[in-house]
C-alpha cells in the first residue's frame, strides 16, 4: 500500500507543490493510501454561499443543479465551487482505514461520521445524485470520499437524527467562535441572524454577553428575523439589506447610543456585506467574517478607506471543540432544536 502525506499532498495532480484545497485538480481514485480513511458517502451538505451560487446558476432547476455538481467533481476530483472557492461537508460510514492509522484513530469500520473539513479539499467520487434538497442545501448521493490523516471529523451523536446533526456540524465553527469571542457586557451584532449559523451564534452571544450585554439580530428578511424573535435569541431585531452599509450603520448607532458593537459576526451568504459589518463595529472592536461570500480584499481596503481600526477574523471553519459546542446548543435549547428539526429533518 502506498504511503501518503498527512495533509493529502500526494493526491494533488495540478499544480504540484500546493495543498489539496487550492489545487485545481486532485486524484479521486478510491484506492486508499496507508494513512487515509475511505468513506461511503450518504449526504453532502453544501455550504450556503456555494449552494446559493449554484442554484442561481442553474436557474433553480434541480436537474441542472445535479449536472453542475457532477461536473465540478468530474473536473476537479472534489466539490469546490470555483466562484465561491468553498465546498461544504459530508456524512457517511467508514468503509476502510489505512494501516498507518490503526492505533492512532478511535474510528472503526462501520462508524457513522461527519467530516469537519471542506469538500473543497476532499477527494470525492459521485456515482449518482439521489436527491437535492435546496431548502436546506443538502444533497443525497451514492459515492465515496477520502479523509486525510490530518482531517477532522465527528462521530454522529446517537441522541439526534443524522440530518439534524449534519446541519449543525456544517457551521460548527461559527457558534464555537462566538463562544470564544463574546465577553460579559459586550454589544454583539449578528448579521444574517435568522439563518442557520446566525441562530446558533445568537444563542451563544446571548448566553456569553449576559444581562449586562446587548445582542442585536439583523435578518435578511422579515421572515428570518421573526424566526429569531420567536426564539428570544436577541435583545433587538430588525430586517435589512446587508449590502446597504450606511443604513445598517445608522440603525446600529441608534440602537447602541452611538457606541456601536464590540463584536460583529457576519453569517450572510451573499457578497458585498463587508462594509456593513465594519461600520457597525466600534474602534478596536472585532469583526468575525464567518461568511464564505466575504471578499477579504474588500474588507481590508474598505476598512482602510473609512479609517476604521478593527480586528478582522477570517471565518475559520475550525475552532477547538467546535463540534461539541455546536451540538450542545441544541441540547441546551429545546426551542432551537425544535426549529432545526422542522427545518432540516
């Protein structure tokens, strides 16, 4: 059996010398190297920014969505959206474990897992797309995938449905980062607060900011804003176009008596929302761009252009203990779990 690099560079076809995520094409043959795990894939959870773009490109036609996704994998050996640069994650069953990993991983053949690394770097083979669920960005397939030695994963919990766990684990980095960043007494703004990652972030922000803090939810529509309001996840709520930076700045300034936010969390799935996030943040505050639709060039140059000195954090999908933290949110909040069950199960 061939020996592999822990980071999967042995799978890169072009260009040589790069890691699998930025690679244009990787080897998706399903014969494993000595340090890889082979997975029988059941469901792909495409990240929101990527699925939104694909759905728009396909003019909301399901068969065209299938064709685009199949084409991406056939061309690249992985599911990486060339427009957004992002992928998603998957759930499946462990089929084979390379001998070099035995004793190093607690996994065993037959375990049901969710990979917590992006599909944009995961060798993937799709035999057939069985079902597309555009309302929740999930796609059931018949296929296989490879998890590298360095790849992180979560064994699916037995106290909730697989699709529910997948919907949460897909955005696990967001609530975990919120838990890490929010301090008691903070003013926190969550842009895209009515969406999946936004709701989880609101919950963590409200818990961590406490009674002396203030959490503001900005939804993308009245419907999504009302969804958060019904759960009581924030102190203030309003719906707005997140690309309208000045309007959002004025509203946040009014709601905070000019103080602005200590922390802004951007969870939207559309481009051109960088400046609304930056302007809503106080000098020396922090903006966490979880959205994969973010242009970090626009964010950096935009902040410079308005003379704003804020700390900007890239939306790293990984945060220590992020799987445990995100799943615990649903265990702590029956109301939020009920909503997620209605939306994603």
